[in-house]
C-alpha cells in the first residue's frame, strides 16, 4: 500500500504578517488568503525491512536510517523528520520500515507557504496510514506546533490553516494560539474575474523568511510604533479585501493591494529592496493597479492585480525582469488524503 496526501499552497491577499506572534497575541491579527492549484505532496510506502528512507524529490535530497523512535534534527530534511518525531512521540508507529517521499510545486522560500503546507501534507499522510482521528483545526494546529515549537522555526499561523482548510478564507488570530477560520462565500463570477486579473510572478529569487520575521517580532517586542502601526493598517486591509470580494467591488482590489504594499514595507527592513521596487513600478506602469510581495518578503513570488485586459502587457513587462509568471487556479479543497 501507499498512503498519499496533497495540500494546496496559498496566495496571501491581505493582512500578511499580522498572524505572527507577539503581534497577534497582543492585538489580534486578520488575514485573507486563497489556496491555489500548486501543491505539496507526501507519500508513505511501507518497506519490508526496518530502514527509514526520507526523500525530498524536488530538492533532490535523501537520507536513510535504521529504524529509530527519533531521527536527528540536523538541518537536512528537518521538516520531514520533525513530523515523524512528533507523530512517533504522540501516537507511536509500527516497528516496520517505510519510505517518506515529498514533492512541492514551488521552490522553498518562495512566499506561498511551502514549508507549512509540506508539514500539513506529511501529517496528512501519517494520519491516513495510522487512521488518526484529527479534524481540520487539529491538523493545522499540530503543524504549527511542529514548526514553531518543536523545530523552532520562525513564522506565523496562516499557512497551516490555509493548507488544511483550502478555499478563500478570512482568518482571525488571537492570544493562546486561538484561530478562527471564516470561509467566504464569494460569487463564482467574482472569483473567476479575480483569478483572471491576478498575475502570479516569480522573481527567480528565494529568501530566508526567518530573518525578516524575527525582525518583525523584535519591532513588536520593542514597541516600534511605526512597525506596529503598519500592522494595524494591514489588519484593516484584510477587512477591506473581505468586503470588496463579498460585494463584488473588484475595481477596488488593486488599490487595496497597493495600500498593503506601502504598509508592509514599514514592518521590517528587507521586506522590499531595489529589485522588488523596480519590478513593482514596472508592473504599475504597464497597467497593474496594485500588487504585493508574497510571504515575508525579500523575494519569491509577487502578485499583481491587472484589470480589464492589462494582464498581457503586465506579464510581458514582468518577464523582462528575468522572472516568470506562473499559471494557477483557485482551489476549493484543502488537505486531501487517500490510500492506494
């Protein structure tokens, strides 16, 4: 048998960064995101011996171990080993070998939530194998615990919940790890138009999000008023985006994105840089009315809203900067698991 799972990556449309502690604990955060047809995939295949093989196909890495209750966290494939270690600790695994293989449709550090989505997918594969009675909130919080507590990786909370629930969601974040996921019932024609007008562009650079996020956290801890005020505005941006989508005021989307772009640059240094500014200015000159940096910033993917038929001119301009545009569709479903 093979136990499989897949979980969708996400586009953060508004409120990015307000899901990160300590801001969300102190002030409450709000984010609007949508999952897309790029996935993290995980497969577990039982073996006839006591070896454990873990493999990241897209990163071309593989490690082999004798069967053990805990695998070493040493900077190599730690997300895969971290999930195994926690599942083993909490639920116990059969004393048989297995091969865990993963594949992600976007590069690590690209700003689409790849790491957290991968953790969700791996949990899903183990839950399918062990028939664990975990609901959506359980899996998302479990992924958050593994990343942020067990592996001590800096980051927020939205990605785990987006990958698990899927669809377009308005998410609220509070102290004590309280998260409320509000699925949005958006008219199909509004979603089709949004999908048509949002161009997803990869800058051809990836970045280490942890450094940017740690500075953002430090700014909150040290009560940097400019940074905290920017986060307040981004939280309000999420509410503005929700209302625009629900009421079909799509002509406002670009301006709302642009408002968020201006605010996000104030949260921490290195969120933007000269190359990102050049790309953003070029896209607006070509017809985009606004855009955003995906994830923590500093590189990775960018998203631009291109009304009417401006998307084609914007794409041509963006690709002149050396990156490429990626086709996608919105997805309705989150984590999916099955056995073959």
